[in-house]
C-alpha cells in the first residue's frame, strides 16, 4: 500500500483567503468568548507581529485594522469533504484524516505513471482549487501524515514507498508531530525520548503499560505492524459549494476567479463519480438576503470546468447586478452519468457534432436561449408554416416525411413587395423565371389563407430568389426567399 | 386547332370522402368542356359508374369505366375496361380486394393483378421505375404512364423525368388530371372531406391535403398550355380503345329453377295453372282465366318468366317452412302472382290492373316485394345463399348519404369546433331555412353569426349534405345471377358478418335493367301468425268482407291494426266510413302527404257523400278518358301513378 497524506496548514485561514488573498491583516480566533486566542494569522498580520496563541485583544493592539474571523469547524469539515470528493478522481480510497485528507494511491500508480507524477498532479490540482497543501508519501496513512507534518514544519523528508525503509525514514522525526496527548508527549520529553528513533527502541509492552495501549497501537499502525483500515469518504449525490469573497466584488470579472476554483472542485468531484451535470445553479449573494440567480443548462451532461466557466462568463456578462457580491453558492442537485468525449486523430462527424453542441450552448448563452433554435419541416403547404422553430438538436415531429423540394434556405420573415415594370418583377435587376409556377392554395380554414403562384427567378447577377404572385388582394409580386 | 382530350383519371363522390363532385356533375362539366371522353375511376369501386353512365348517355359523352387502385406496396394504377371481358375481370379484381379487407377498405397485392388480362388498359402513376417495369410486363402493349400536372414545384422538370422513364420502359406518356372535383370551387369541400377521412381537424391535415385546387376538370386550353400535345393525343388513343359500354352487361336469370325438358315459359305456365286449380277448387271464373292468360302473354313477351319463377321458389320455400309471407305493392295486381301464392288478392273479387305492375310501354322490370315474418326472414335469406351460393347472390347496396346533422358534425370537427359547439349548432339546425331566425339562434347559442368559422361551417355543411358517405346493405333486395355475380358488379363485405353487398343500389339496378327480389321483414306478419295460432285458425280461414270488422273500423276502433292505426288514420276513418276492401285501400292512400297537400281529401269526401245520398250521377268528369281512369276514386286522382 502507498498513501499520500495531504496536510492543509492553517486551514481556517486558507478558507478565508481561498477566494483571493486579502492585503488587510486577518486572523482566525478560537477559544472562550471573553478571551479569544489567535490561531492563525495571514502574512500581513504576521509581519505586524501577530503570533499564534496571542490573545485577540493583544493582536488588535498590534494591528489597528485587524479583521478577526472566528474559527468555523463546520466549514473546515465541509472543505475537507469537498477536497476528498475532488480527490475521488485520483483514487476511490480518499478519506478525511485530521486536518487534511489521506489517499491510498497504489492502485492508481499505473494510470498516472508513477507516484511522483501523481503527486505533482494532485498538488497542482489543489493549487487550482485555491488551497495550499503539503503532501507526505508513506506505506501507512499515519506515516504519510507524519511526513506531511514534517514537511509543513519545513523539515525535509524524502518520501518512503516501502515498509522496509520506513523505520529509517521516520527515525529522525520529532515526536511532537504526532497527535498524541500533550501529557504523554511531556512525559516522554522528560524521559529524554524526543525522536521517533528513541520511541521505536522502547519495548512495546512497557510502552503500552506505561502510556496506555492506544499509544502502542498508534505506533504499530504507523509502522505498519498493525492494520489501519480506513473508510473512504463517500460524497452525497449532488454538488454544493459556497465561497465567500475576501472583499465585496462590484463587477462580474472579479467573480470569475473564485468561480473557476469552485468549478475545478466540482470537476474533480464529478470525475471521481464518472458524472456530469446538466443543470447548474449559481447564486450570487449580495447580503441582506438579496441574491441573483444564474442558471446554466446544457444539452448533455458536462463537467469540464473551462467549458462551464466559458458559459458562465457569457451568462454573467449579460447580468446587471443589483449590488456588490459577497459570496458565491454553486449547486448541482442532480448528477448524471457522463459520456466522455473521445478525441480521435481525425475529426469526424462525431467531433463536429460535439463542436456544434458546444457552439449552440455558447450561442444561446450569449444571445439568450430563446433566440437560438433549430428549424424543422412543418406539416403545412403554406411556406410560412412549412417550417417551425424547434429546440436545437431536435428534428421536430415528422408527421409527413415527403417534404417539398426546391425551397430556399432563407425565407423572409415577411414577403417583400417587388417593384414591377410592365408587370415583370425586378429585384436588383429584372427577374427571369427559372421554374414555376408552383401554385399554393391552402389554409382557408384558419384565417391565414394563401393563394399564390411561386416562381424561382434570377436576376442578371445570378442571384436566385423565390418570388410569388399574390392572387388575393393586390395581385402583386413579392419576394419571399433567397436561394443560397 | 384545339386539341382533343379525354380525362382518364377521375374520382367521383363514390370514392368516399375523396371525390368532391357527383358523377353527374363531372359528366356535365366534361361534356361542357368538350372532353372527348371521361373515365370514371373511383378507388376500387364502380359504385358511381351507373349514374355517370346514365348522365353521359343523355349528353352523348363517351363514358369509360375504370378504377383506381393502390396496391399494398404503394404501386398506384388505373385500370380501364376496353371490353366486357375486361370489365368482368375488373369487377372480379375489385371483389377480391374488397372481400379481403374490412368494410369500406380493400387490399390488393401485385399477385392479385391478372397477367396479360384481356380488355384492360393499365395506366401507371410513376413512382419507382421498377414498378413501371413490372406493370409493363404485366400488361404488355396495354400499359401507359400518366403525366399529371397540377402546378407543382417544377412541372417542366417533372415532364422531363417521366418521359425519360417512359423511354426506358418503352411506354407512352398520356396526360391525365387526377380529377377530384368538377370545378375549382369545390376545393374547400374537398379539403374538408380529406380531413374527415383522415379523422383530424384541417389544421392537422397538413400536407395530406392537396396543395392547390388544380384537381378539377380544367379547360382544354389550360391543359394544352401545361401538357405537350402528344400527351393529350395519347389520352385520345387510349380512350378510343375503350369500347366497352355499360349497356353491354347482360344479366342472366338462374337456370336451375326450370326442370330439364321445360322452358321457363312452359314451367311458369304449369305452375300457374296448378296454382289456379288450387285457388279455385270449384273451377276458376272465366274472367280470372282470361286475366291469367293475358298476363302470361305479356310476361312471355318481356321474358320475365325466370323472375316470377325465382320469387315463386322463395315463397314456396317460406310456405314449406310455415313462414308467413305476403307479396305487396303493385304485384297485388297480378293474377299470376295470386296463382303462384305470392299474393293473396283474389282477382275474382277485385278488379286487378296488371298494367300497374308490368307494362310494355314503361319497359321497367317488375317489382315484386315480398314481406316475410321479420323474425324468420333470416331463414329465407340463408335459403337464398344456400341455393345460389354466395358467388351468385348478394344484397343490393344502399348509399348512405350525409344528412344535415351528420354533415354538420363532421364539418364542425374538421374546422376544429368542440363537440359542445357542434351540438349547439346542430340544435339550431331546424332554423337553417330562415336566415334571420338562424342568426338569432346562433347569437343565443353564443356564436357570432358573422364569424368566419361559423359561416364556413354552415356553408360547407350545406354543400356536404347529400354526398355519399359509405355503402350499406339494402334491407333485403337480392340480386341473383346465373353466373358469378362478381363478374357483373363487384361484391364487397357488409358490416354484418357473412353478408355481402354489391356496389350498386336499387336505382343503379333499375337503370341497367337488372332484377332484384326484395326479401323484406314485416313485424305485423309475425303478429298475425301468432294471432292465428292463438285462435287456432289458418290465414285462408279468415272470412272476406266481414261486416262486423268494417263496423269496428268505422268507429275507428283500430288500435294495433296494420296501416290504419295512426292518429291521422283513425281520425279519418269515421268520416270515410269504409264499407269494403277498396275503401280501405283509399283510406290508406288518402292520408298521405300527396292528397293532403294537393287538397284532394275534401273533394273526395264530398263526392263520396253524394254517392251515399244517391246523387252519384251528378259527379262530373273533365273528359270521358279521365272518367275511365278516375271513376274508381270518384274523379279525384288519389293514387300516384
């Protein structure tokens, strides 16, 4: 087995800064209300002398305009769950573990061409999500966690990929990296047991008797002598993510950066389940319960963040926001099976079809869904009704397959009266008839009766038109369509 | 010079809910337009040809009998009869197709089309060229390609395409019109009919409607502007091959009724004389014998013997099964019918007028209607089927036509009215004659009388009324032929299982001089039969001219008495005071729309009063000839002859 432990140092602060690093000093506080204590401080606050463990009052004394955010364990947990769901794309065995997540990657090594590439893919991915994580690789999850913490402390540890070398690799690491009770650690320090090496040399029965069996078991699990089974995190069958912006965002552009992070998280989570989303809801929260809804719908299930972001960009670009945005909430309530798009050497009909779908989505996002439609052959003799708009990609209800021939692709919305000389119609020059007359007399029953003789006619420039002579009313000549 | 043209593809209203003009209208228009001939080619039917034939004969237009058929695989063709042989083949083919499908439908495949059939020309409506190749091989030398132009998308290209097909197949092109109506103005009605046939409103009929109103009998000038002259000329060539005329068809009486060694005449004479002896055991009065001789002579002159024999045979069967039966109508005027047991009117007691029944001058086939007990009529029908077989006996058709109510319902549906609205309209229907009252009624029903849809519905309903809707079976009119009946006229399934009807109705049969035997059901006969059983008497035991019975009749005590039980009859009886059988005959005749509307009732009653008062000699007649005819009815023409 091979485990990767991801440690997110200062997770509470990361959550606050995920949507964008703030220049103002920020601290996260925890503890009793009367005397909250700083547990993390951002770069700006640290440079002003704010340290972990300081009382918030003391920190405020150091920095005038200090933003104090109370720790939110629930949000941290949600973030870790989201991360575990996202990591599902790398391995089915992803679980929450302390202040991070642990992934069992051995079965995925082949797919990702080795642990080094896999780990760098994971690190890169996490960066895209807006998180900072350090990773440790070891044959047991506890050892991997230990390495990650060491890394986080700036200790350089070489990853270990087999149990045989584990003892040597952990030997130099300090015991305080372990999640052991402070009392136990103090006791061991008093005994002069400071590093793993010292600890592992002690007889286990004695350790168990003296410090409790859980310490012995922990060591055994860490060293791989006792099994350490984990339960993989199984995400709920929907996707929800909420992100608070570091500062009020006035425009739409400012929303795209945090949105990209959320979409990347969603993509990973969807990949892990082989799913996609067809309907996506984005709420822009403006404070005081004011919200703006942005709905995205796709022709087929989608998950690629770049594509969805492009659609969202078009949608957002057409919005006028009532107020500045404070937070984003992204929700997909139904996850659908995703059909991956194949890419082949040569683009064929299928690729073009996919391209068309994408084009339709982009067009309808930009122009409005009601303005992008397909054309289906309608079941009526009247040219105005012999076609009807349909949803893109649908062929309409084919009631009668025998469609008439020789119809122009472009039919004018309203026939255009032609000028005539000696009763010969002209349009950009005198028209001569190529075919016709095709007589159409129909529709007397619904008040839109048509009685016309249609001709295909061309002018001297070779432009071909579909014109008709009206038999009702003015008996005039009209242009109705243009042949390509 | 104006080219000649013969329309070889024309549907009448007997292609139900397709053709929007009657055969007569089409024939008249074709004649007006100067067409050299008109082929009536209803879809798998000849139901309209007799009407067209009669009209065409009057106008001197050449009528061609044909049929349009679409095979199961989509191949569409028209067959035209060029000789009686071809006509018979055609009838057989239609019968095959009709018998193989449900009522009103037909099913024919390529295998059903006889190979190299004589006396038929086949016109193909181009589809896949393979179809044409097949048809050309099926009708070598007698297959043609139709070029039908209706100002479609590109008629010139169409001509070119069909001509190239024709060249490949070695066939000649002819111009045809796919005529559905006699004039363009019927287009709306034709659209409505199509929608009714498709069972959908017009708005959903879409391209299944014709794109324009060109499928009418166009003027020769218009046609020659559209079609190359050679195509028009070919239509004449084909028409000239069609020498068959409906007058040629010959009906033959069944032969088996005459025993070997006898002729129909001798056999009828023998049966009649036997009957005479039975009717008058003490010897027939001379007058009766003379009448019988006179009638037999007239029957022989007109060769109607087999007809009398046929009826006699059916009646004899009924008698043998103790089924009460009674000839009615003008047959009661025949002494021969009395002798044969068909009727019960004793020529010795009444003066019969045989010429009312058969007359050489009128040259109409006799009409013997026989009523049977209604509950046992089916036994008689089954006897006929058994005796002659289903190939030779079938029931005449009745053309069911649109009545105002049914027309309104169908038109309303086609124009998209809701059922409630149609109901509402049909309630106001009795006001249709009066425009102002109708407007008022419509307004009351929530309709705007000026509304376009309402106007269209009313207008089209009036047009549709009277159009044939489907063929049904006649109550009991049998046609029996000596050969296969389906050679004479196609036979199709009726809605009643095991019943078959021919495609012609009573008028068609009369027009062609075919004889039919009416086997009708009469509830009163069942009633009489039971009454006789209750009193333990036979029909023959009922005394004639019973005075007590007449007394009851004079008091109008006639509830339940056939013919004179209605309110109107009962109110007339005390005034007319019938005293003999002939008075009853007058009583029945006088309470009818004709005499009442013609104001004949009072003059007659007055004159009768004069006779009773002994002033009969004061009755005046316009002339001596009229006196001979009208003396029976005291100079008032009560009967409708």
